[in-house]
C-alpha cells in the first residue's frame, strides 16, 4: 500500500459521502481523480487488503431482525459446513474461532419471523445445532485504525 491507499482507507472508515458523485468527492478530498479512487478500492478488495466495502444496514431499524449465532463443527467438516452457511442469503458475516463453538456468524432477515426459519434451515442443511445468541443490549464502539 502506498500513501494514497492509506489516505483512502483512513477517509472511508469515517463514512462515504451521500451525493450524486461520491467517488469524485472522495477523490477531491484526497487529491486524486474519481477513476483512481474506484480503481484503488477495486485492487484493495481484489488483493484482500480490504475484505468488504459497502454500507452497513441496521436490520432492526429496517423492520428486520438479526442475531449472533454459532456452531460447533468438527475440523474436518468445517469448510463444507462453512460453504453451506455462507451460501445462505441471511448470513452477514461468518468467522472461524478457536473455541468449542468454532463457527460464529450473524443472521440478518428482512422480517423478524424469518429469523427462526433461517436457524431451522441451517440446522436442517448442516445437521448441527445452531446456538442462537440474540442481542440483549446494544453498545456502539467506534473503532478506527489510523493508518
């Protein structure tokens, strides 16, 4: 990564402009061209420096539901089960952990009543029990890396 990549990452951690030409606005703020911003972000995503670039939706504010869930998967089945879970449209993130419950993921649905259906489908398709850990209280932690 060079200085421009670092500037883009620092800038975009704090939000993306909502306007007709957001990439052009970002480009102006970091002293480059719109096409350069788009290309740099594409490269950062392709080479996995960035794993995601896009909006974060709050499912509950949009009338939906979300929950944190986990599975206990034998190591030799982990990749197969991860593919099944990841292929489901309700899965927002999926992480491998060093724990008895070694697969942790977020389930987000458009309607609250779809949440239990998604959990049942995961259990049916994987053959493993889903540990559902719904949010009790929400805390906002602003985490930014100054690169």
